[in-house]
């Protein structure tokens, strides 16, 4: 498929994003969160679709192999506790330590520092 064909077939609310240095193309939603829907690799002026779920799975797997997840979680918790307001800290102490309350994991925000190219590291925020 040619890139021109892909542009013609974009649906309302979709946008094409092209990375010239790597010859990758993505189709994303134009909404505020701009979620990626499809990705393509350009080879000899033709686009080859790479299943998004496969590339996402490969990225997650590779990143998880490269980080110490236990230390990562500990650092995130340490930073969060160190920057919390005293009344929130006391509430945590009461709930977690004194009352032995349950703790469930929910989506949050963390950051990874990723090298791999010349220049500054990428600071990748996980929401």
C-alpha cells in the first residue's frame, strides 16, 4: 500500500503521523489522548502494516526485561510518600500500618528514563 492510499482512507477523527528518520507511520485518533490505532513500516516506498498489539507487546516485554520492577515500584512509592502532604501521610499510616487495610493497584503515573539515541534520554511517563 502506498502512503497516499492510506491518507485517502483515513476516517473522520483520524490523523496520520510519519516518522521520517525511521520510516514508520501511525494512524492515531485526533482526540485529546491521541491513541495509536495502527502502525506501518515503510519498505521500498510501500507500507507494511505491523500489528499494533504485537509491537506493543514486544515493547512492554523488552522494557520489563531491562528494568528492575521491584526497585522501580519502590522508587515510585518512596517519591510519592516523600512528597505527600502531612495529613495524607497520617491517613496512609493509619490505613496501611495501624488498620492493616487492603491495598489494590490502580492506574497511576510513573516515569522511565530511556537511552538508545545520541542526546538526552527520553523521559517516558506511564499514565
